[in-house]
C-alpha cells in the first residue's frame, strides 16, 4: 500500500488542484467500455479523508473501541508503500504479512519480516508456495534477451502492466540498462558496489546497439511518474543516497517515453517497439486494444510479468497450452445523433429544471412545502389569532415576537400567510446600548456566506466545465459493443516480476519467525495445502481457513485488566530497582460493574521468605570480592574465597522441557568471620524484597 499522505495515486489528473472533476474522465478504461457510475473522484476524496498517515516503524495507538491496541507498519518490499503490519495487544504480537519480498530490488528495500521473532500469530499467504525463482541477475538478463530477440526480428513487444505498482521496477530495468553510456554514468551510481555487474551489462549491450523505442502507455502515465519522483524517501537506500549526494532522481526516465493516448503508437505502424500498457488483465484499457492489433502477427510477443486473475483474458492466455483463438469484446463510445440525441437533451433539460426548483425551494426554506405541494396547494388555511402568537427569532432581525396585525380588519378564512407582520422589539439594553446576540449574528453570517459561496461555485463550476470540455469530450454518447474472434499467432511468455518471495524463502522466513500460531491465506488450494503440511512438521497450530470461514486464534495465555483500590495502594511499599519499582502484593479480587478490583485481603496473609532480585555472574562477583580485599579464585566451576568459603551457582528448577530453570548462589563453608563478610557483600549486589 502507498503512504496515505500521498493522495490519489494513481488516479486520473485533475483539471484544478482545489476542485476535482465531478466524474471520471471519458478517457478512463471503464468509461470507454461501459457507463461507469459506481463512484466518482469526490467519493475517493471522502475515503482518503479517513486515512491516517503512518511512517514505517511508527507506533500508533488506537482509540475508542481499539484502546490498548498498537499497530506498527514495517517494510514489505513488494510495492511502493507495501506494508507488513504488526499488531500488539496485551503484550502479544499479531503479524499480518501478505505479499512480502525478501529480495532487495532497484527501487525497493527488502522486507524486515525476518526481524520479527516468535509472535503469537502470523498471518501470511501461500501465493508462491509452489514456485521457485532464479537469481535476480539471471532473471533480468532473460527478460532483456526475450525483448531483444523479438525486436531484432522486426517484431514488437507488449507488456500488460498495472498503472503504478510493479511497473516501476520494469521501467527502471528498461531505462537504466539500455545505453552503455548511461550504464557508466548513472547505473553504477544507482547500484553501489556493483561495478562488475555494470561491466557485464556494458558488454552485453555494446554487442547490441539497440535504439528501439519504449513507451509507457496509461491514462495517468505522466502524472504517475511525476508523483513517484517525490516518493524517494520510501524507496531503496541507493536511490535515496543518489539523490541526496548527486541530486539524481532515478525516475527521470531518459529512454522511456510517457504517452497517454494510443494515437502516437498508431503513427509508428508496424515498426519494432516495446509498449508497457495498462491493464494487466487485458480485459479493458490500452493493453486490450493493442493485443487485438498484435495477436495476428507471429513475430510479435506478449510478455506477462504477473499471473492473470482467474476469469480474465490474461489468465486464459497463460494456460498451458495457450488457446489458438480467443473471443474478445470490442466496445466503443460513439456520439448520439438524431432522435437519440434529442431525447437525451430533453431529459437533461427536465433534470436541470427539477434541480433548480429544489434548490430554490431549499434556499427559501420551503422544502417542506415542496413535498406537500401537490396535496395542499389549494387547501384553505385558517388562521387562529388566539394561537398564532409564537416566538420566532429567525423571522425578525430584531429578535422579537412575530404576530398578525388584525387591527381594523379580519383576515379572510382562505388566507395562506400573514399579510401584515407585527414585530415587537424585545431586545435587551444596557448602559452601552443594545446587547448583541452573537448566535444570531453567526447564523446570519453563515447564510450570507452560503449564498455568496453558491454564486462563486456556480462561476467556478462553469470554468471547470469549460476546461473539461476542452480536455475531455463531453459530447453525449453511448456504448456500442461487438464480440470478435482473435487468432493468437504471436508468442506468449510469462516471467515472474511480481515481487513476491518464492517457496524457499517463504519456508525459511516462517521457520525463522517461528510463530506460535500460523494462518495461511491468499493462495491456491494446492499451494496452501503444500505449505500447511510443511509447516505442520514444526508447529501444531497451522490454520488454512476457507473463504468466509472464521477461526479462533486466541492466545492460551489469559490477560486481565485490574484496578487497585485506594486502601490497597496505601499499604504497598515498593522498592526501586533500576528504573522500576517492585513490591509484594497480597489482595483479593472483586468484580464491580464488569471491572476487576483488587482490595486488601480480609485475613492476614502468610509470611513470605525474602527474595533477592537481580542477576550476578560469578566472574563479576570474583572481581567485586577481590576489590574488597579477599583472595578469590575459580576451581571446578565454583568460586573459592579464602581457605574455607566456596560460592556455587546451581539450577533449582529445570523440570520443564526446554527451560533453563531458575538459578541460585549457594555459600558453602563454616560459620566464620569470612562467611558473614562474604554474605554481606553478596547481599549488597542484589535487591531484597
């Protein structure tokens, strides 16, 4: 996930920074193939207002219902801003680690999941549990080789990608190793201490003088890269150091051309080129249209860098063997003409009239009359003078009572509203004049501001509408769809650039983290079962819940929050130990209104033996006794003091399996002067409770 403070990434560009477009532009993928109305940019703004911005390793305490829970984000390494979440409650850790990467990449750090040890629960995915990856260097070389083999044969390459996720790594691969001069000038400073690798790539590319164009085609390609240039603090250490020391931004792309429409590609015709186009699923977007154009040519290549989601065209083409022909739906948006255009305009006029009528009635405070307009428009209204007197501060700027002046005439029974209003000035006065009602002034100020803002917004909306008409085609249109069969003659290759850990790494990380309970999600049935069997050999608590299945991973250790009563705290005598205070506590637990209260015991507690708190090594004790004038030496694992006294360290309780047990220091020897002196010195090195 991306940092929350970086808004709308990646989203269509806005005409103005302070006012978003009311609807998604017509150039977006969904709008081209359907009448997309699920949400607007205003809905996205409203969602982002609820986002709390966090930095990596920042502790955030939840409030209200989440009181007592601390969440800490850690680097995941999968995508820019990708996060492994550590959730702490009652001293126990729950780690949510889905889509993490153990390998450092060009623009991302490796995950820090390996630094987490023995959490109560680890929730991770089995997405790549059956896949193993080759070395990063070999993977990059195979990727470039695949492109070169097609380009030198006068073919073109299509890479269906996302708009702003894993495509950033692909852009750096294609942009930073394409030219020999750039390798020496920028690539070596981009990778610290990798000069041998750069020299290998220099020789590799010097044998191929490649000048083929590379295009990054999405609706937001330019705004995406401009935005990423400001996110260097979230990237790898090499990128940050390169910018801090040399002011070199890795995303000033020199070899990749950013375009936002397909017309520029059409100008090249069948010339060899590499195109990174959205979307990765091939269902909609530029990649969908380019695939239809390129699929019939045997010399072209469609290179998938991530697994296609089930049910998409990309998933179908990645099957083994791939289909020779596929059915695709081609949708185009065409302008309305004739009777359809006339009907659309009439409907828009009707809608605008209704909106204007509602807005006018709301401003006049007549919304209630609007709802009952049809039923009560012609009903006579009888005014009862005896009950007509009422207090109405809103109806008078003087703040007095409003009534009907009936002196000299009688209101007819069919009167709808008072004809002559009577205002009684009931304002209060003091030595300085009339006392101002601040609440009334604030209300009137809000009404004036609303009216003024409405007029400004009307003009502002008109400006936005004019700009939108210039940048986006606002002509009334409709969607025309037709299904066609595409014969797949081009080559199809899948290479794993998803940025996720493979099977070996997942198993190694889980073994190192060693959670008490493990939950596996987000993986195929085969991959999940394989990883579950592997982890069950070392852990008894491994869960693989199905969709909508609920599991209980409550800890075996119970924690209770208790409150100490005032009578109990007054009898406690704490001892300061370092920065802490420790005391014995004898109490009885009582429950009051769902709270546990500790009160003083009703009977006298049994006496306690003194306890020495602290940890002292025999080597330190030897040095301390020698400093106090005693002759001390080690003999058979014990500390011999003088002629008669011996100090030994023994294990008292080691019954539990895997436990080191508690340790005690035993003084052996006769009750002589040295015995009491050594015991006194020994006690001085501990805290006694």
